[in-house]
């Protein structure tokens, strides 16, 4: 189910990219690499990362989720890697140099890997200063040298409103490095410079960002995107603004407090220095930064309790003991994007008892939304692009797209990744992606 929902989620991104491909201007083949899976570190487990990562690779070919490729190699006959990546910096590798030496961190990356493609995160502190003074100033010759060898630098803003931040980045770089006009009449940076953004890239954010660029006469081919943990799970590290960040390093035997402090989003400021967690008599926990805490009062473990609060209160208010009740939680215990989000679940619809076929279904009076389909089912694809399910054996078996895959312990169909990618290819009539984005799907 996780892989199915991730595929559906990904198809939305793919659909947006396809709709907006007109502004690519002869570079439509780049759509396969337009969305990068950067969500592995934010998933709930290696397994969920593998399922979601593999599903992402049906629609795109850019990924840092190694577990996705591992799953495809094990079960879908993949011989090489499913997704590709490039050498890139990360906030911790930049801020370890310190705020005053940010430009040195970028120079080090360029000189360590003098050819090919590299990605550089630029928003650790002040992205506008970084672009104008570093990339359009001190590092300009290194940028041009790489371009002369056919390489490309992907500059990465990672905070703030994507459409606003990306457009300003393009305008700054365009003034220094110049622009060209593609076959569709949109502006392009030189081929050795591109922008890649991984901050808050939902379906709607992607759509509005690409529209914003087009409206300002910039080709969408200038930009690439990444999606983090929310590519598979909506309840992730960003939900509670909680993430593991480096705060202290030792360089040459000297301790250095490190942190990020992007001007585009103060909510992404990270803690600095040696940290300690203190528990106060009134029950609150506080984190002391920069080595200022009392090491004798550090709490290493703490207990967290969850309760079905409103339900228990309701029972108490009606004079019922809560000891009468026990609770269970389904998919939403871990992920908000689950089978209930799309009202999609596997249910039995037909059985044979004593040689007789029986149509089976559920139809709870307390929730009609949980009614299930009944009988032998068939899936039909219509000329206008819609799919419909025929119930109770009423479908046309010659047009049925459903095939037996597993029966009585035997695997009947053994698909490869290429088979699945070909079946997943969308065409404009398959679904109205704009309507999909306009509806409130809770993303």
C-alpha cells in the first residue's frame, strides 16, 4: 500500500511537470530528472524508504534513496541502479567551515571535483549575499572553468517560498552570467548553471512555482526540484520541526560551534555548540546551547505518552469507565498519506464455498464511505481516459485490464521495473492534474 500511494503521489508530480513542459523549450526529455527523491533520512524505517523510493523510480530517475534501488534489484530484475545522483554539499558540510568561511566551503567542493556536475547548498546563512558576492564574484572564474569542460553547477536554495526564492536566484545569476532565449521564447541561464530546490515541494508548490517562472518569462528548464520525507509520509520530521543537525565539530583540535541561520526562513535556524537537555521541576524540558548547560542534570531518556484524549473524556462525561475500552490505530499511526487518505484499500469481494461462487462485501451503517465493492471485478479503460471498475461479474472480460498475479502460493506474473514504468506512463487524458491540484487533498 505504501508503494501504491507513493506511486500515485509521484504521478501527480509527473503530471505537473508534463503540463508545464511547454516552457522547457526542446528539453522535455529532462522531465525524468526533474524531481529528486531526498526523503530517505526522513522516513520512519528503511522498509518505508525502500517502498517509497522504488515507487518514485517508476516516474523519475533522480534519487538519493539507495534502499529503493536495493528493492528493485531484489524483486524487479534491475541490473544496475534505479536512480542517479551527483556530488553535492549539505548544510553540515558548509556550516562546519563557519559563517565567515562559507565561500571557502564552496571553493573546496569545486576544486575537489573539478569536472562534471556538482550541487551546492547556498542558504546556510544569507543566500543573497552568497549568490551576489561568492557565486557571482569570487567563484565566477571557477564556474566558467567548469562550464568550459561541460560540467554544471546546481545551486540550491533550501528555505523560503520556492516561487519567490527561485525567481530571485535566477534574476541574480542572469545579471552576471547572462541569458539566452530558448525555442519557446523563455529565458535560459548558461548550460553550466541551474537551480535546484528541495524546500516545501508539494504538488501545489511545484505547480505555482513553475507558473510563476513562466509568467516572468523564465524557462522551467532552469530548475530542478527535490522532495523530502513528505514524498511518502506526511507525518515526518518537518511536521514537528524536528531534525538531526550537526552543532559542534573539532577542527585541528579546536572546538567549533556550528549552525545554520537562513535569512529566508528563521524557523530553520539550528541550535549551536555542545547541547544538553534539562528537566525542570515544573515539568518542562529545555535545551541549553553552546556548552552552557549543567552536565550533572542531563536527561538521556524520557518517556512519551499518547492517549485518545477526546474519546476518553467523552466516555467519562457519560459516566462510563475508560477501563471498558481498548484502542487500535491503523496506517495513520505512522503516515498521514495512507489507504484512508484516498479511500483505497484491498478488500475481498468474491469467494468460492463448496464450489459455489459468493459475492462478498462490507456495508457498515455507521460509515457509507467504507462500503466495499462486491463480486468478481474488472477494470476498464475508456477512450476519454478514465478508468472504471465493474462489479459483480458485469464487466467485459475481453476488455478487463486486471490479470491474476499471485494464486495458491504461486507467482503468476513476474514484472520488471521497465514493464512497470511503461504501464505507468501518463498521457494528458489520463487525469486532470490541474483539477487534482485545485482540490484540497490535505497535502
